[in-house]
């Protein structure tokens, strides 16, 4: 499909720079096939679902993936900004760097600046490989837990560029950019639909008899990127690592067999569930990479309802929700949201999408 079909105009003032407080006070637009749009709040979520339905949340934890440093070992020492995007092994990460033209294979980058040094000293990394798409492979001087601690000491939350370009990240973001479910470190972007949840909302969901299941997908920086290709067929997705336990898969399949619905909290949960689902809809245990790219025409196998934020124009995420609910429906929903002052993107409001089965 043509990428420009997924474009729309978004006023700059619609982009949220801070989350709602409390988190479940965010607005939520409910989109059901063939019915009028409903303006609700996230706190209303339990009443939008049925007892027995299963919410699936992503329990990945965002690491301090934004590192600042300088190239050393040559005549000049230019500043280097790196965003870690994917762990390769105990000491190597794939990263996006600026300015990439200042680095070649074999260069050493020393991370850490005055007043912010990890307990083990500065953190050095060698440029092991430079890819065609501007990605580089960094081989760090530390390994395993020592490297994780050094990154935590030196790094900063990797706020999306549409927030970081408008204000400086601060200590509030350290807490605000993690979900209440975050336990498994490895993401470089938050699964933002999960940011809306609070202990009070979790309790209300359980009191209504709605299950909450946890899976893990370590979100990569590719989630920030617009599709640059003129046709979606030419776009290459970055792979992300995820896991679904046998216990969780069995619980979801049992609920489905009893007539309950699977509710993905966020596009990351949906993409992992769909990656793990067989043609008949049975969800299996999963551990590995997925680069699933969902566009209109895709046949959903596992997910019935999607809770998600409002996404960027021309993004893979807006393509996904258009596949789930219909492109025309989503354009109408987004036009309504803009007109009604909904807040967009990572710290913004939510929508609850009921899958349009006529599209399948």
C-alpha cells in the first residue's frame, strides 16, 4: 500500500509532553465497528470489558539507553550521542549514533561526562561494525551485570524525539517513562499503553473478573521511526526480542475456549501475541525475535481488542491500528480526537479498539 495513505495533519499542540496525573485519568476514545465513537477515560476500562476477558500487558523495563560520550584515540575528540537499540550478547549492543559520520570501524568511544561517571570508571566501547542504515555495533569494555550497571549509571531515559526536542528530559521521566508492570530490563522505548495503569485500576479490573497476563517484548527504537519508503512493501522492520511462557499461553487459550476475549495492552503486546499464534488462533509459548509488520489486509488470529495510544502519521503503528479497525475508521477517530483535544503519542491519551471482523 502507498505510505501516504496513512498520513494526516497533527497540530503541534496535540503532542503530550507529560503524562496525565493520576495515570488512569487519561482520556480514552472507544472505537467499535458500526457504532458511534465514545469519549471515556482509562478509569472506565473495567466497564468496557466483560468478566473473563484477559488483558495482556508487556512487562519490559526501559533501560537508560541514551549515552553521551566522545571519540578518543585520534587527533580530535568529537562528541558522540548513542541510543542503544538492541542487545546482541553480554558485551555488545546495536546502537544509533549521532554524528555517525564521525565514527569508523575500530574507533573507541568513551561514554561518561563530568559529574556522571559509573562506579567502575568511564565506559569505553569499540565500533565493531557499521551498517548500511546508520546502525553500528558497539563492543563494550564491560560485560554482563557490570555493563548493565554502567549503562544505568551513565545513561538517561531515551525519550522519544517528539518529546525530547521540546524539553529536556528530567528526573520525573525516570518514573513517568516506566509502566507499573516493568520488571524485565531490555527495552529502549516504553510500551506506552501500559503507562496508563495504576494499582487502583488493576484492582478494579480484578474485582470485575478480568485477568491480567504478562508477556515480554523488548521494544526497540524502530518504534519511533516513520516509514520512509513510498510503499509499505519496501519497509524493513527492526526485529525485537520477546517471550511468552507456556503458563501464560495456556491461560489465554483456556480463556478463549470459554468465550472470553484477548485484550492486548499496546501494539507491542499485540505484535508478540500475533507472532506466537497459529493459523487457528492458538497461542503457543514463544522465545525469540519478531519483526512482524502488520498492515491492512492482515488476518488477526489472537487479539480481539486493542488498547493503545494515538500514533504518528505514516508510522507502522498507525498502519497496525488501521489493519485492526479499518483505515477510514481510524482516520475518522483521529480527526475526532484532534478536534476534541485528545493528547497524542507516548505521554498522551488512549483509545480502545474493538476489532472489525468484517475486515478479516
